[in-house]
């Protein structure tokens, strides 16, 4: 009887571990939809005349997704310290792909970041 209880308890822990792993891995993954919404919101704020650093700070405060919130805060800090937005985004290759970073570089170089 003790062996059966031990066996059931072991499998309950294994299943709980898998559930926790899948929950957190999905919760901490930043989807393309979230990235698109982030870019759209930055664009809207820049079009409205809000400075880039202020827009990033607002988005970092408003974002509820923990991973994206952390990334936006890091981008804000990096830009505040003198780096370009493209360089700050390049530090997160799992979230921002090379094509997006290239588009941001072109926008920064041409002075048309709000149109990129």
C-alpha cells in the first residue's frame, strides 16, 4: 500500500512539473501578435508627437505581459543610455527578427522612424 501511495505521489509531481513548465513557457513567450501590437502602439505614439523615450516608458508601464514588459524596459534603458532602437532591439533576437531590426535601422538612419 505504501508503495502505491509513493508511486501515485511521484506521478502527481511529474504531471504538476509538466503543467508548470508548459504554463510558464507559454506565459513567458512573446508572440508575433504581441510584437505587432507593440510596434503599432509605438507608431501611434510617435505620430501623436510623443517622444520615443516617453512612448517606451508608457508602454513599459502599460504592458501586462511580463516578458514583453521586461524587454521594453531594457530597450528604454538602452536608448536612454545613447544606443539606437535597432541596437537595443537586436539584444532580443528571439523577439525581434533581423528583418524588423533592419526596418528600424532604415527608419532611424533616414529620420523617419515613425513611418517605419
